[in-house]
C-alpha cells in the first residue's frame, strides 16, 4: 500500500514539474506562433492542459487586438484597413492626401514628380503657346485671338516685326461676350525689329476660363509683317 502511494505521488510531482517548466509565452508580434508556442500538449504523459497553455493563446489574442486597435467597422467592398488614430483602425477608402506619400515611379504608372514642372519634365511636355501674325497693321487692328476653355496664366509675350519700322500693341483679357470687362494683360510692347518681348512681369497674366484673349494695336509706323507668340501655363 505504501509503495503504491509513493509511486502515485512520484508521478503526480513529475507531471506538475513538467508543466511548471513550460512558460506558455506567445511569440507574437515579434514572430508567428506555432503549435509548440501555443498548445504543446505533449509535455506531460497524461496531456493535461495547464493554465499556462490557456494563457499563451490569450496573450496572442491580446497582442493582435493591440496591433489592430479598436473600431467597430467591418470590411466592405473597395476599402482597406486604415489607422485612424492612436490605437484605432477602421475600414475605409485610402486617402490619397494623407495615406500616400512620396512619388510613384514612371515604371509603375506614375510621374516620378511632385510638381507640375516635374510632370512636364517627366513627359517632356513643353509650355504651350499660340502664335498669330498681322500683315500691315493699322492702329484700329483690335481683334479676338481665342476663347480659352480653361483658366490659364500667360507667362511670356514675344514678337518679331519684319520689313517694318514700328508697331506698338498688347494683349487684353475680355469676358466671354468678347467686349465686357476688358483688362490689359500688361503694358504695351514696342516691336521695332529683332525679337521683342514683355518686361518679364505681367500685371494681369491670369486669364479666367471662358474668357477671350484679345490683341489691340496702339500705334504703327511702317508696320510691315508682325508675328507674335504667347506662352502660357494651364492653371
């Protein structure tokens, strides 16, 4: 009888010691768990699940909850899981302003640029321009050039007078009716042979969408053949 009791006590102490040696810690989030780190039920001869075995999965669940954060939203079509604050998340569409930074390379369908000038350079886009010519201009030669469908900013006005002496004139912005609210783009330019252009600082270079760009002739002296080019940017 005593021998039987001693054997049973020995087996019980061995089982307790076997389970006491297992720490039951989760590997997450530093590494993924496996059956050994969460439920190693082969430690003891009787496969008794200890409290430590219960604690390991609980630690893993807590770690996942901490990593994901709180928030009641559920996944829906065309949404991603986004961090919305300290310890909070939600399923929503990506915010292109706050969620995405940097530049997308050309090889991935981007522009590899963060400015409009960079985009132009990436796609080798030159600044748009329009040109027109006046043959034997007179002081009453005032006419509409084009109606811009979008807002633009005129950046440069250049011209060459050929076979003539002197033509003075400039550009105006006019409402869509072609007559109202006429505003000079800049001071008049004198074209007297060679390449002439504006003073480099246009006083009203911005042209609103659906407004006309107009040319006016102020004075002439042996006018000849005048060709003018207008450079602008799209706003």
